[in-house]
C-alpha cells in the first residue's frame, strides 16, 4: 500500500495529465479535421474516410504528446501546492523535494512504458496505414466524392463525368456522360445506364456503360467518328505499378533494428527519445515548480516552456546532425537528454542553501569593495 502522500500526488498529477492530454488532443483533432475538410472540398480525399484518417493522425502523435503533457502536469500540480502553502507545511514536517519526487515518480515508469509502446508499435503502424490511405485516395477520391447532378473532374484532369442519378453505394448510374482522351483524341461518351466494376487481378476500376454512343475527334476538325455500343468500359483508376519506397518512420521497429543504415539508427533513437524525455522532465520539474506562496508560478512556467522548446528544437536538429555526420554516430541524440539533466542540476543548485549563502557573501564583498 502506498503512503498517503504518494497516493495524493499520483491522483493530482494524473487528473491534471488527463486534462492536458484531452485539451491537446481536441486542439490537434480540430486542426486536422479542418485540414481534411478542405481536402474533401478540393476532391483530394473522400468524405467517408475523414474520421478514419483523423484517428490515424492522432494515433501517430499521441506518443509525442505524453512527455510534455506529463511535464506540465507535474509543474501545475506542484506549483499549486506551493501557492496553497501545502509544500511549506510538508517541508516543515521534514518532507524534502526528493521525497516529493519519489511520490509522483510512481507514474514515470508506467508512462515511459506506454510512450515506448506507442512510439515503437502504434506510431509506425499509423504512419504506414495513413500513407496507404493517402496513396489510395490520390486516385479513388474522385469516385468516392462523385455527386449526381454536377460535373465531376478527376485530380489528373483526364476525365470529366456527369451523372444524372447515382445509387447510394455509387455502383450504378443513370444517364452518364464521360469525356476522356484516348490515343491523343478527345472522346465523349453518353449512355443510359452504367455500373462500376473492379478487375480482381489488376485492381483497375472501370465504368461499364450500357447502350450508348461514343463521339471521337479533336475540336475544330471535321473527321469525327460516332460509334454506337451496347457495352463499353472506361478505365477511371489504375493502381501504381511500383509502390513508393517506405520511409524509416513507417517501418516496423524490428525492421529498423535489422538495418545498419544511419537513417534507421536515427529513427530508432527518435522512437526511444520520448520515453527517456519522460524521466528527464520528471527531474526538471523539481526545481522549476519551486516558488513562494506570494511569488506564484508564472515566471517558472515561462522558463519551463522555454526549456521545453529548447529540448524540442535540439531533438529535431540532433537527428539531422547525426545523419549528416556533424555529430559522431556513437553520440547519437542522447546528448540532448544529458544537456537537459545538466540544466536541471544547475537549477537545483540555485535553490540550495549553499548557493544562497555564496551569493550573499559575494554581494557583501562587492558592497565593501
């Protein structure tokens, strides 16, 4: 059974952490949703996959959101305890800062494991699945966003079609008009009925038109040909012959570990970085949360935000430096975490009685001099 103080800290930090994560997820979801709505309006993404792609976008970002959320949750909780004089009462009872750290450190290990699982399994899966969706949407969004009673143009601009009536599943059509180009000649097709058909072997999608006519020729020329047909298929989608090479962030962790390329090594260290950052931020929160009841935590919170952005930017450039050979491979990107621990140690040193006494002696010496 955990002591009362530990349970109190765990509950307070957990409640604040949940609130911060929820707010960040809602903000991120709103921005992503607006972005995808604009893509739907442009015909780049089908409207029926927006929520799926939104979930994948959030899944790949959740592991990155956990460390800063935990950092600011601890800062807010301890800062409130300082403002409410709870920390003063605990200090007068012999409770040290390290004892407080031990209290909320029970959350560090589970959150580190959760962040590690998200970054090594969920995030690459979400990146990979999202990329597959985007590749499909490049060509099939035209069909999925097709609406009756208006002209629909493909993203590539090679097909323009008009459908008077369309079934709910968009598999059958009535009074369809298609303009396409074949063998350098512009063709216009009109039919009473049509349906969609997918070739199981090639994956090509066709609109099969029934009982119609095809008009073929170039504008301004007189050599038009008119052909009547009972059944005519127009290919509207063809899968890519060669899928694009998978980026390191989309590869599974086992594939990353099996490779010796520098890009994969950087990616593996980036996946481990948030879990280690959780421990670094737990240590940093000790000196940054300390404040007198009248002082408040505004100044410390600004300093915490500044330190986080320094960490975030150093982490971003450390990977590129490692890939370009600016830093040796053995150093990796771990030096960023060491820099943050040095900053934490210097801040903790400033709060010690020894440092305060040394500053007073220096001021007295300067005043006498």
